[in-house]
C-alpha cells in the first residue's frame, strides 16, 4: 500500500467534509495526476484543489491547477451517488469517463468506498505546462440535466 495514495484519499475526503470551504471547494470532483509510464500509475499527486481547499482554507480558486508534466489522469467523484457518465475536455480533446466504485487509495484495497473513480487516461504532458484548461463534467442522469450535472475547471500554472 502506497502512503502517498492513502494521503491523497484522506485529503480528498477531508476537503469534501471541510465546513469552511469557498464555493469552488464545494465541488465533489477531484482530478488526480500521475507521472507514470503505461501500466499502473507512477507517483500519484492530487491536483492541488484538495490541498488548497483543506490546508490553505479554500480562499483562492486559483488552487485548482494542473501539475505541469503530468501524463496520466483520473477523476474522483466523492459523493455516494454513482455517475452515469462524465467527460474531461482538455487541449482540444474530450475523454469520456467510465466510473467504478472507489477503493482505498485507488489500489483495490478494502471494500468499496463512498466515492467513484474513473479510469486512468493519458494526456499530453506538454499540454499541461502552459495555456490550457481542463473542464471536468460528471453527470448523474442520462440527459446530463442541469440539476444532475457538476463541473469543475482546472488550469495550467502558466
């Protein structure tokens, strides 16, 4: 069991429970990034929204950033309602998301948790450096109606 994966899960869950969150911290969507090769994710890093919302107090929406150079991503939806579908729009490409019950640290350890993880997918690490925004959309019904849709945007640092 990787300690970083457990820490990431704890931060994401703590962020969802924190009472003093700004509006952007009210989102149930978290983007995980990795610098891994093909196969299992390498060093997993939670995109800084959980740290910004939990550790820094959630005052600054600019904490929703994409780590430069990451090449593999995963979306976590931290609410006990299974998403029907979802997408990530980034650098001119749309990745359809398929969700399954989350497990502790995304490692398949323990039973299902009260959150949902998408598949890991690859992104161009060059696109994560400058001038791009990732728009993550999660739908809780087939129509993706306004009241059953949640979105969150992450941006590159530069």
